[in-house]
């Protein structure tokens, strides 16, 4: 195997197991070193066991490189593959019915993998489509997209679609919901996108009434198709408590305006908690099981959301990810009318 390909696979598995970002960066750095060193010197050093003398190659990355060159399929990469497998649980039937993912980031904003790699991984895991939803402009720490950059991304998507058909890359954005419920993108751009996820990323501690009004205003927008990670809770690190809002009103609005409630599959979010999802289901809200992937390996996290959907009894037909791309587009287009 090509050493760079092996290192890329390692990155996929590391992201799949949610490894610390410095570990992923070490592998990315190793790819750069292999590229700049050249195949002959890499092969000679692998033979002589001197890869780690290169600045940027450590013990693990050296092992992956030499295993790739010698054809050893029983080393670090194989162990990592096995260790990082996402367990398929009670969600198996839902997972089997899923055709796509409506929330994924790329290097256009704060993702770690280029758009093409995300699309190719979606194909590899059996999807028919993926919606690319990078961040909107105001989220500057996440390198959010200006209108002009979004327009350029749409061109890249169009070119990629011509190449990857019948697989479909759908256009979208994870648009910030401002404090007053308005959206961080002009209407005419919103109208051009296939699917829009609306999410709160700032002022998460608003008083209950204000947060409820803010969310309902965004849900009522004809452009918002999916309400992203509704509580904003964070379960790892210092953690973050859920935002305070009236869930009856918010989910009633989702039902009324046909906005899907997202099951966000990220391990540190697991949003919404099951009690809240139960309530959304009482309102017969549609559901989107989304990975919110920021790397190729994270596209496999849908298994977590599928487990939750089955535990809470989400009807499969109400899960928008089980629809064909055309059905999905018909649904989002109906919102804009
Ligand atoms: Zn978000
Ligand atoms: Zn996101």
C-alpha cells in the first residue's frame, strides 16, 4: 500500500474514535513529511529503520509507513481499525435504511477533510447523497463562509457532482441563528441552497422566553429545514449545560413549519437528550439523524443516532435521511414556497 494512503486511513480511524486532535495532526504532518521527502528516501529509511530520524515522523507514523511498504497488515493500522470500529447496535435497521447525511463540514470552514474526501467517504459507507453544511460567516472561529466563498463552494459542488454521479452532493449551510432569530445569510443565498440547518452557536444562555422566541423565529423561516443540535449541551471537557427554552413551543413550531429536529450524533453533543426527543415525537416532528462530521471518520457516527432513534421509536418514514435525494429536495423546496 502507498504510505500516504495508509496514513490517510489511520486519520479516518483516529477521527472515527474521536482521538485528540494533536494525534490527528501528527498523522497529517507525517503525510506532509512523506510527500516532501520523496518515495526513495522513505523506502530506504523504512528498510534501515531510521524513519523516526525525520522531523515529524514518530513511532506510530513510522510503523504505519513501514507496514504499508512491507505489506504487513497486522500492525498499528490494523489494530487501530479494529479498536475504532463504531459499534452497530439496536439502530441497525434504521442505519440500513439511511441514504444520506444532512450535516457535514469540510475544510471550507472548520472541517479537517476536503469536500471531495467527505463525498468519497459518504459513497464508501453506502450513502446516495450528502449535504455539505459549512458554517456561516459570523462564526469566525470556525472560518465561516462569506457569501462570496459560499458561491465558490457551490461551483466546486457542481463540478464534483458531474464526476461522482449518480451520487449527489447537495448544497447547504449550517447557518447561525442570531439573537433575534434572524439568520446569518442573505435570503437570496439561502434560497439557492438545497438544505439549510439552523443552529444556535452564540448567546446560549439567553433567558428561557428569549431563547424560545429566537428558535421559533428561525424555525418559522421558509429557509430553515433542520433545527441543529437544539440544546447546545456539551458533554466533554468543561461541558456546557443545555440552553433553556420551552420545548413544547419549539417542537410545536417544528411540527407546524415542517422543520426537522436533528439527532446530532457527535459523542460530545448527543443532542437532544432522549426525554426531549420523546417530546418532539409526540408533536410528530420529522427527524434528521446527522453526524455533524468534521472529518471523514466521523461520517460513521450515524450509528449512534440510529440507536437513539430506535430506542425512542422514531418512525423510519419520518427520518429524512432515509429518503432519496429527490424526495429530500422536494421536501426542502416545499418550505420555500
Ligand atoms: Zn453547530
Ligand atoms: Zn455543524
